[in-house]
C-alpha cells in the first residue's frame, strides 16, 4: 500500500472540505473494495476520507410506504431492520446474503452503490425499485445513476447521502453466488409497484454492469408468474464471459434466477 493521509470526517461539509483540500482524495465508507485495491497498489489516494462516523448518513426511516436509507447504513443494519422488512422484505433478504458477516457489518449501502461493481447486489435493487439516489448536491434516478461498469453519474467529490424508494407491492431477489466471493454470477431483482409497473434488474451478468431485462418486464406485466418468462430467451451477446462462467451459462442463470425471484415474490 502506498502512503496516504487518513481523515475521519464528522459531517458532510467537513468531508467535502477535506476532499477539496487533497491532491487525489477518495471517500471510504466500509472500505470493502477500496482498501483491498489499495493493498494491491491499484489505487493510491493521497487522502482517505472516512464517512462512517457521519451521523446524518446513517439510519433507516419509513413514512407510510416511502423508505429512506442513509448511505452509511451497513448491510447488516439493512438486513436486520424489522421496520424495513415489514414493507420491503426483498431488500432485507438481499442484504442478508452479501459476502460474509464481516462484510455485512462493515460494508455500507452507499459505498456499494457508489462503487457500482458489476457483480454487486444493491444496484439491481435500486433499478428494480425505481429508487432515487440522493447526494449532497441533487437527486438522481437510479435509471440515470448507473452509467457502466464501475461508473456512475457521481461528479468528483459528490457524496451519496441516502437512497429512497416507495415500497413495492411485490418484490424478491434471487442470485447465484460465486462460492468463494459470494458476489453474484447472476442476480435478478423483480418488483411490481402498486400501479402494476414491473421492473426486472439483473446484476453479475452484464458486460456493462447492471441492466433491466425488458422482455421479462413485458411478460410479467401481462402475467405475474414464473411461467410467464419460461419461454423468454436471454441474449448472451452483452453478457460477461470469464473463468467463472461463459456468457451462455450466465444467460441461463439469469432466466433461472428470474423465475425463482418471481416465485418467491
């Protein structure tokens, strides 16, 4: 690891000042991706600004069907929230199967979304739930936030403060995890809102990161059942192919995970 200067910010404003004052600053929350990357000398920020102790970035609040989750809320806190489970058990179940206990107690929802790892779980939930990503500057629809692999609409220095969404009428998440990392080789989040709009978002399989499966959305809008997508063929052309599985293998996984998610929902 290269030399870096560690800062512990007490507020969003302080974090912004520290970031602006550094030559090449990086925010860190749980550090589940950035710290290993730094250890491998693949990242070398001059200043590391810790956001975990900022109280305004923590917590879960629910007003009616509107859910707000602070960006520094850990995966464990999301998974174990009884209030959140009462309105959206799907996102609790998703969080409960991220990594291992250490990752779940350290990693945060904001860090995961900001990193936009192509195999991360939360991006699929954000797309399928029609979530809004709230930063210190603006509100960004999830459909506009995820730009590509490890790439988001965040500007330099911008901080995610929370995410918000309306609880769906039905939703579920199913993934086929890599047995070593537990990252999704294919994960599918399905959701139907109170108005009947269906969204199906896929993570772990796309060569350009998280994406929506519109063919499945159309089929499920007409018939909300696993049988409705039985005849759909997932095109492997834009899917990942690596040592863990070919694009064709992942195409089949997407279909299988989608059927499981719909059945669970």
